């Protein structure tokens, strides 16, 4: 049985868009959808009048948020099985715990009460950097548009990071009935760029060929598992974070891997993933890879 798709909701516009995106995603994959809200009641007790139910006012507010989001999700697609849950803990802790039993974890790019000028909210960043399952940050000008570009982009980095990302992206492209665009960025060392023009051209060809071979190796298994999938291969010279940011401008979804090193705590994101989470024009998926 497939694990559910989990989405964090807090009543903000960002989380509502994330919930809408998650409903569509659950429908594509035939998954149940679990809406989760985490809050500490005591933060709201002095701000709201008491209710006659005897329950903490913050708990009532949290349950109202979840109930409204569940109703919204059911109206968007009645065929998706939807459940909602309120848990008395901070949002980051609740979502990271929920990630242990999730197909993927979905959040908006900014939560309730966060500064509007932030590129990415603190909860969203923590979830993307620490979740043990794929984490989706729904961002972009039109995150609820279905298949407007018809492309899922995956960044192919080091071997330790790309395996899970490519498999997730291939499955996503298959479910959407669209093409998978696999992108591999490469850069010449500085000492080669300063060499003679002819030698520099020869070096560029060698690096491009090596990157092409690495890309082909990375997508080979995905092609085998999804024989009908259209896979476009792009090898581009330049910094990976800039190359992927450009690719995301013409995609419905961009997927990257992130190495999770045992025994290390805190945020574990590479520069490309970090840049996409703050600036991408479409939703971003970070797929963890344990090394």
C-alpha cells in the first residue's frame, strides 16, 4: 500500500496553494492526502477570547483551519481520500515527524505570520533540508496550473545525490504524461580557461563528453523502468545553480537531490537546491539521498 501524500497547512495563502497542488498530485498517483497542522495552543491563548467549549482557543482555531482545508481539498477533487489532523507541537517538528511515513511532504513557500519579503519561510527551508522523504516546496507565480509547460526537470549532480532524484522525477513525468528533461551542468577548472584557445576548445569537448556520459548513466535506469517516457538530455557549461534556475523557468516541476550525511545535523542542502528553493519559478522537489 502506498504511503500518503502529506501537506502542511496553516491557513496562509501559501499553504492553501500548496494544498491545492497536493490534491492534484495525490490524484495523479492514486494516493491518499493527509493534511497536517502543528501549533502550540499557548501561543494564541492571550490573543483570542475564550470559547464556551472549554477547549483552548488556539486548539479551536487550529481545528477550524484544518477543517476548512479538508473541505477545500474535497471540493477540488472528491475522488481523493482526504484526512486532516491537528498536532500540539511546532510546525517544523510535526512535519518532519510526518515525513517518516509519507510518499512526499508538501509545504508552501512561506507560512502564516512570516515576513512577506522573505524569499522562503523558515519552516519550508527546514523541511526541505531535513525531511527523510522527498520534500516539495510549492512556489512560482502559477503553482496550481496543471501541466502548462509539459516538462519535469531533474538536476543530475554527483552520483551520491542523483539516484533518488532521477527516479522520483521519472515517476513524476510518467504520472503527468510529459517529458523528463535531465540536466547536467559542468565547469572547466580556472587554469584550463586561461590556457591557449585551441587547448581550451579541446578541454571543453572532453568535459562535455564526460558530462554527457555521466548524464546518460544517470538516466539509464529511469529509461528502463519507464520505457515509454520521453527523456530529453541537456548538458550545459556553467554553475549548476544558474543552469537549473534557467531550466526551471520552463518547467512544471524541478527535482534535485540532496545528500544526507549520517551523523550530521542542521541544514543539508547544496547550493543548487538552496538557490532553487529561494528563486525557482516553479515548485521544487528535494529528494534526500543517504550517504
